[in-house]
């Protein structure tokens, strides 16, 4: 039986395209049918690829490989999630927090995939709907975060409810609902905590809130968050993973909960603990900021 892999890459970058050609060629040599998105076939300039498009692009595939930055991986996740196909991110961008492999790992990636010597873990997602007076405005999902943000210079007025109970009214630039996977993305920049991806939880992070209480909150994965754009306020915009946007007129209600379907991500051996990834990606000072100082404590008889 023919094994099939879908390759998604950032063809706008010469380096990404060159690496994608190499990976595609290696996969074909390993006996895979290699699919590529129709709009990416020509830039790859490699014979023997199968051009695909639409919702059936992943149908029957064994794995989806995303070569690029986190944006490329999020684009690939849109295809992989509905089919439940495992997704492997190979970072060719800058930070690449979502990616499992780096550019230096390219040679081993194909052999690990060919040998099925990897594991798959599920990442929590968010399902989101928006409505106005019973009229559906949006029905989407997110792997990283859902944001409700202002669409003008005026401060946005939002009311947040959790499980049907009012929590707080914010005058702000917006409110984020994030997953543990997304805790190192937009939510982190907005002052939210880093959450280990194994933890099932949702984050609520106000953005530039004009209030004394604007702490980020960690909420149970069984909860439902409702964000209401106040009727007297300016309109807003709903954005999912920075990719899918929907206008929100005054009075709109956004409902966010745990996604019914996770994203299945590939883990490669040797398995890197999340702590190590956090330290590496953010260049954390494990030795401390004072590691160049030889300080062994106060001398005997001195007062600190």
C-alpha cells in the first residue's frame, strides 16, 4: 500500500523551497507519494509531486510536514486537524516554537517518518462562535488563540462571562483566549503565563486593559467563556490564530470553549522536555543574570 505525505512550505522564501525539495525527494525515495498544495507545486520545481487542493488534500495521508515558521505550521494545521492526520513542524523561520524539528534535523526527519519511529500527542484547541441577535457571524477554531480586538483608535468595551456568570467589564484594546500551545505566542506578549502543553486549560488575557484588575486568568478546560462587545461601544474584530478574521458589530457575542477536535502533533526522538525547549527558544539565563560574578556569600562577621 502506497504511503502518502502532504508537504506544506513557505515558497516565498528561497531557503524554505530548497529544503522542501530535499525533503520531498527523500520522501519519494523512501516510497512515499508526496502531495503538495497546488499553489506551491510550481515554485518547488520538482517532478513527480501530486498537486492537491481543497478539503480532500489530506484525505488518506499518513502525515503532514510543515516547513517554515509558526505561520506555515498554523496553515498546515488547518488542513491536518479535520482529517486527524499527525502534523510535523520543521522550523525554517525565526523562533518556531510550534515546530518539533530544526533545520539541522532535516536528514533524520525522513528516516524517522519512514520508520514510523515517532509518537503523536494531542494539543488542545478552541472552538469559537460569534452571533448578533441570534444571527451567526462566525464559526471557527484556533490552535494558539482567539482574540477580540478593537478595530479603531477608540477603546473597546467588553464584558466577559465565564460559565454564564459575569466576571469583569474591560475597557481595553482586546481580550485573548489562548491554549497552552498558544501561551508562548500572542498571550505571552500580552503578559500571560507560559503553560506546559500537557496541561488542559484555557487562558484569558486582557490586552492593555484600563483597570486595576487586569491579571491573566487560567480557566478550566470544561468552562465556556463569553465575550460581549458592549452595544454602545465601537465595533471589534474576531481573529483566530492570526489567520481567520471576522468583523464584530456592537452587541456581538463571542463564545469560546474547548475544541471538539485536537491537533495531533508529531514528537521526534530523542524527546525534548518542554523546559529545555523554553530555555532554548527564549534564551533563558539558566546560570542567572549574575553568573559572571563570583559571590560566595558575606564574609564572616559582616552585616548584610
